[in-house]
């Protein structure tokens, strides 16, 4: 399978099975926007929940905020985004198409029509709109280009309300917006994206230790969501390529079907942001160490994870095709922890009320382990398995006549009563288990 082919298959499966749809599709779409469908939304929530657990809730030094997307524009003046959050743009003098100069091999001629490309200029990527009824520049506001802004703006509020001791961090998940010149590669480069970000505030002399700890945490998270370790690569970003606020950045790159590209970033933002906001807002953002009485502006380590790029990395690494029982099939080898459906329960035949009743009972029992236990009685059992394989459901549980203890269908005269078949997604192997044993299998897999 070529990489291009694989990407097409992932996009097709994502749509067919309700993971990701093109944004506003009935109107022909809108470049750089995608919508998450019934399966995608749960996959995304499972990723976010695991991130919240590992990056915030399991720690005593982390706090959450959920800040507004629209912020006072002075915020972005101080942060340097109005002056410097831009990409190099070139325009074709003939067809007028615009391109990101750093994505072109030849910056002299148009890749579409061969026309002459104009001078390179910087294009600011922030989306600008107006707050209130005035539509002039006095009412200009921006959709935040990174969730980090809302964290820096609330650093003082968190200190004043919670009184955390340094080091501590603030975590936030939310939308960010970038007017990308060339959105592309499905949900890799979007104009509307979601980020999971931490700003971790430390004493300046402790930044290296904190950087190392978050670097390790990002690898642990990659393992937790099921990304193979050998598909993640660290790239130390050179001085000349780092964002204006960073003194050290490591990109966590992933082997996507279209090449090795940035998945997440880890940056040492020094005291750049807090110092700039202290100056811009005329508000002290110094931290007072109550024990030593030292007053200083904390430095910041920022692990920044794009949700959409994470979803794409998961789909790409989980996509499988094989032969099972003489038939080709496609399945997603998702880690059970993040799979949208943990198990599917099914009566062998849907027109046998006693099978259906028993299957409902089994499903209710398994739902005590996890609520995401699906029901499917549509079509034959093979088709039901194929559907679940494509959404990455780790287990399928079938209730048949043996479960009812029917002596006419069981040579063991009812010895299999109250047992079910549990089918494993990746191998297709089936086991005969009691309901309690099936519950234990699911519990063990998702824990
Ligand atoms: N607060 C730091 C920051 O925003 P960034 O490297 O520009 O740094 C962080 O973005 C992460 O956000 C990236 O590593 C990536 O996962 C995600 N991201 C950035 N731009 C994106 C885009 N246009 N579409 C999808 N995800 C994007």
C-alpha cells in the first residue's frame, strides 16, 4: 500500500464510520475545517480525558482553567503575536493563487500554472473579527491562535485564588484558530484546531529539570494512547527556527503516511510571556516566595499537544488490513483505553426474544464495567464483527443458544449455560466465558 493510498483509506474509513467528516460538507466544505462524528467525538474525548488525568488530575501541582477564546487584543500585542505570528507568503502574478513559501521547492514559479511568483511577504495567521456593533479597528479582536494566552492571562487569578507554591502549572484544553495559508493533510493542518496545553511555572534555576520531566511525561502519554514508541522522534529545534518566545524547543515528530512531521511541541518559554504581560498590562506578575522572600517572574515550560494531530496519529498507527477466515478485512487496533466502544453485545439472532432478552441482561451487566458497551443486532454476525472491527472495538460478545443452556443445541446438556462467546478484534479468536469472566477481560483491557 502506498502512503498516499493509506491516507486515502484512513480518510475514507474516518468518514464511513463516523470519526471525521469534512466541515460544512453539504455546502461543499470549508478548507481547513473538519467535524468530529459520533465515533470521533468519543475518541477525542477519551484522548482528552486521559491527558487531563495524566497532565492535571493525577498531580498535586496542576490546576485547570477554561478561558475565553476572544481576549483583549492587547494580550496579543504583548505576546508578540500581532507583530510576529506569521508565515512567509508568495502570490502567483498570473493565476493569483497564494502559497506558503517555505512549502515550495521553487519559489520563483507557480506550482499550479508555472506563472511568476511575486515577492515573499509575511502573512499574519491570526483570525481578526470585531467585538460589538462597530466594525472599525477600534473594535478589532482576534480568535486566539494558541490556548496558552488564556493561561498566561489567568496566572495571577490562579495565584490569588488558589495560592499554589512554585513549581505549579495550569492546564487547558480548547480551540485555537490559525489562518493557515495552505491547510492540508486531512486534520493535520487545520484553521480551527484543538490544543491541550500546560504552562508550568518554575523558579528560573529549575527549568532544565522541569523540561526533562515534561519531556518524559509526553513519551508516557504517547504510550498510554497506544502510539508505537518507534514512530515518535524528538527533534531539537535550531535557534533560527524556534518561535519568538522560546529558548529551547523539542518537536515530537510522528511518522505520518505523508512523512515525518510535528505531532507535539515542548518549549522553554523563559519569562518571556509573563514579563511581556506585566509590562503590557501594568500589573505585577511577580511571584513572592513566602519562605525566602525572593520576588521574581517565574519561567515557563510548555508541553503543547494538538488534539487533531493526535487523533490522526492514532488512526494512522491503528489502521490494519488482513485476511480473516478467508476474507479481507479492515480494522483499527486502537488501545482499549481510548477505543470509542469497549465491547459490543449481540444476540445471535434478533428474532428470538429469549436470546435478545438474555443479551440485554448481559449488556446491562457489562455496562457496570464501562458505559461504552454497544448493542448491535443488525445483519448477520459476520457483518456486525466487521463494523466493530472498523471502529476499533476490542471485544464482541455474542449470546447464543448455549448461553440459554438449551440442551438441544449443546452436547454438554446445558453446561455452557450463562456463558458467552468473546471475540478478540485483532486475532478474531473466540473464547467461551462466563459473563463475569468477560467483564473481567474488558476491565483488565481498559485499565
Ligand atoms: N502554545 C504553543 C503552540 O501553540 P505550536 O507549535 O504552534 O505551539 C502546538 O502548536 C501544537 O498544536 C502543535 O505541536 C500541533 O500539535 C498543534 N497545531 C499547531 N498548528 C496546527 C494546525 N494548523 N492544525 C492542527 N494542529 C496544529
